[in-house]
């Protein structure tokens, strides 16, 4: 079973009073190009609408929206598309790394940072598996909480207060995002008492799946912006540029239903289906990855869309 479907929580997220802070930066460097200011080791940056105020320093907390592309304009990631900015405590960085460009910025600044893919490549690190010469970061610093001389308690409390406001906004927006997805897709959903939105797009045969049965399924997991998160269908994974042969998961998934080995929406939703059925589940975060999200890949209070095909049912004893 693919990792994100399980309830496990991976280590590696910084937490302040239970709030997960996602770390997401690609370590690359740059070379000279006209129109950009040069930093040590060839890092290039261009600031738009610079604001007054102290510059960011390592140890500060920041929230940043960014779009990352290759120089051929292939999109690598976008927080605007996902709807969730990156939040992190700024680490110390080596000259030439993209993080070092943060030190030229302050709250409210927008900037473009260009980095040369080959400049930090080495025999040990290898080259980033991206075509083209440059990685281009377009970013906006939404919020800075300066560490300064604050104690850990005060600093973490300020971060907690900020994150609480942000996550509360995500929580409040979630029902509207689910309704919009269903409306945009023209789905006449049925809503269960738990909040699971579902449409059975092909009826199955035989008795419904029951707790203790093992469902054998093909599935896809998407965000409500249609971005593909994971799937056990190889062709779809390749089309979505998420294929990883080493996972060995591109085959029907066997899952014991009702055993709490998957997110709650699966245990509930699969019991609405029978062999041969196809369905779309739109799950509120309470039935998916909850208030914490999952390992940086799924943000807090994030509704999810699963498309399911039941290819077989192995009845429990």
C-alpha cells in the first residue's frame, strides 16, 4: 500500500506546540545573467517592490509563497496552485544555495532567484533530474517572525499564534472547497453523516463490502485542485510525473476493510461498494489526514479526492 494511505506519521517535521512546519527548499546555486544582482558563488536575485524593514536572518520564521520552474518554463511546484504557503524556520545555508537569497529580503518582498543546476552538482550529489540549465524561483515573503533575542518560549508562542490563525482559516474554507469541487465536476454527491461525499459511478455486483473483508482496488488520490498525489496505476503515475518504480506498488491494492489500517474515509467508503463498483470519494480532512496533514505532502485541513475501482472482494472469515 502506498505510504500516504496509511496512518503513519513520518519524522522530520518541525513542530511548535503541535503545529507542523513544512520545510521545502531545493539546494541549488546560480550563475550570472543580465538584470539580476550577483551574490557570492554566482547566486542571482532580483527584488520587486522592496519593502522597508529588517532583512531575514537564519533562525527567523517565514511564510512564503513561491512558484518554481525550469528555465524552459516547466512547472515544478506552486504554492498558489496548492493553496498553502511554505512555512519554515530559516536554516543556515552555504553561499550559492537558494536559501541564501532570503537574506536579501524582508517581509512583503517579492523576488526572482535564478540558480544554475550544474553549479552545485558533484559526483557525490549528482545532478538534479531536471532538464534545462536553470531553476527559477519566483517568491513572495508573506510573513516574518524575527527570532532576535526572543526566548524559545516567546518565539514559539508567536509562531503558534500565527499558525493558529492560518490553520483556522484553512479549516473554515474546507467545506466551501469541497462543495466547489463537486459543483465544478458536476457531481451529484451523497453526503454521509460523517461528511463523506461520494458518487457511485458504476454499480457493483453482489453484497456490499463488510468490515473484515479484503477489498482489492485500483485507486487515485488527488487534491481538490486536481493535482495528482498518488496512484497504484502505473500509466496514470507516469502521466502525472510521479512514477517511482522502486515503490513496487503498481498493482491492485489489497486492504482489509474496517481494520483501521487506512484513513477513516476508506474504511467507511469501501463499505458502500461491492465487487466491480467504481466511485469517487470527496473526503473532508477529518476523514483523511486531519489537522496535521501528512509529512509535508498533504497540508493541514486538506480535503482529498479518491477515485476507486473494486476489482475483487475477499470475504472475511
